[in-house]
């Protein structure tokens, strides 16, 4: 099983890298075709000028599906070896985090018919997988604090959904700022990007809330108190407050555009601080 895990992890990393390369080649080919004045092919992108879809587009999609399959095999193999979900160390959760981003990105690509958001997610996923390869840890038994397997599995599943969809919101916010400044015909319209970021937060924020609630329940079982102001707990609370502020500003104050996008970028920065905080601060989550 260790061999299968390692092979599928490397294969997923290669698949994500290939998906990015094929997407870049497809983008260049479509741009050159549009400039040369060739007629549109069978399919068109709904959010840009009609341009042909090349074979590299299908290759990129195939590579994305392959990466999901390989990442799923990696997680399943690890689970069989350890008897628990991917929550005992940074290596395991980095893989689950990357899986969640790619799945969320693929769903938004299908819904909005644009690869731009997925490509941002693939970049983040590739960096996470490189991190996982560098930080590889051998399967090991759980420390006592992590032996509430069912509760922790739900806790981490909530994190995967929340962080995956909120990463897509971050990608849409980045592209919004670019599009709002440059008005590029090669990106989705700014209004659509703003809408994508909002939809991503609508999905991710409830799971972010569930993540904190389940974490508090687990903390009470493991450490005897629901909240200890541990650095990772505090970082997760700051993350939740940023996204809560975004939802309040969007719904109650009508915030759109640059201000809303900047809030989402700050929220994603808080997610990264929560994820990598173990390397900055000590605390009860030092093993996680």
C-alpha cells in the first residue's frame, strides 16, 4: 500500500502540472486563432469572445479528472494503512486540501463554463502537492488526542469543503481585480467573477462554521475544554470573522467589487495562516 500511495501521489502531482500546461497551451492557441480571424469551432466559451476549443482543452480536462482519481487513490491507500482519515499530520491534510480545491474548481468550471477559476485552483493545488511530497510522513498510529476518529473525520471533511470552495472564491477575487483593471477579453467578465466569488463563499462559509463547531466538540473531548485560545484555534476564528464580515458587507451593505475582493484575499491569507500556523506558533495543534 505504501508503494501505491507514493505512486498515486506523484501521478497526481504530474497530472495537475500537465493540466496547467495544457490549459496554458490551449489559451495561447485560442488567442492566436482569434487574432488570425479564423471562425469559431464546435464549442465556444460563454464568457469570452467566440473562439475555437482546441484538443489541449480536452487534454487539460482529462488531466484534471486523472488528478482527482490519483488523489483519491492516495487518500484511500493512506486510510487503509492507518485506519483513519487524512487528519493526523500536515502531509495528509495537504493532500485532502488539494483534492477539495480541484473538485470545487471542476464544479465551478462546469457551472460557469470557464477554466480561468479552475486554473487558479490548480496552481494552489500544485503547490500543496509539492509541499506534501517534501513533507511526506510514514503512516503512524494516532496520538491520544486524535483518537476520536468519527468526529475528526467530520471535522476534516468540513475543512476540505470549506477550504476548497473558499480557494475558488479567492481565485475569482484575484481575477476580478485583474479584470476590473484591464478589461481583458480573455477573462470572464468582472460581474461574473464577483458572482462566482460570492457563490463560493455561500457554499464554503457554512462548512467553515461547522469546522469550528466540530473542532470545539473534539477539543472538549480531547483536552477538557471547548476553547483554549490555541494559536490554530485563534487563527481559525480570525478566518471565520473575515468571511463573516464579507457576508455581512455583501448582504447588508451591498459591498461588491474591489472591497469585497480584497476581503476574500484577506480571508484566504487567514486560511493559509491557519494551515501553516504550526510552523510559526507552538500549541496544542503542533502535531496537526
